[in-house]
C-alpha cells in the first residue's frame, strides 16, 4: 500500500510557542491553523523552539499520522519577522 503524505510550504505566525511536548500552533495569512505535533529532526525542533509569539516563519509540513489535523514540521526557513499585532 502506498500512503503518500501531503507536504505543504506554509508561511505562518506563531500563535502558540513550541511546548515541552513538541507541539505548537501557526496561523497562515489565509487564516488556516496548523497544529504542529511533531518535528522530523532535532534541528527542526531547535529552530521552532527559537520562535516567539507573533513571529512569522516559513515551514515545510507533512501530515502527521494522528487523529485530527496534526502536522509534522520537516524544515524551517530562517528569515523571520514579527507580527506586532500579537505581541502585548
């Protein structure tokens, strides 16, 4: 059986920072919400861990094998911006 995974390149704003379980939430400009539930490597996890609330980042995501709408981060692009509307 061939289970092809959907891979997406997403520009998203951090709405929930990476937590100790390796999960975080991004909101795209198209108002889609991406629940990241896994990282493909420690380097990806480290890059996501550096992001703060309101920062915008480009990531490559694949569908995670879980219930619901979970995604695995497979790559992080480093050119980051901050959305000051989300920073108190």
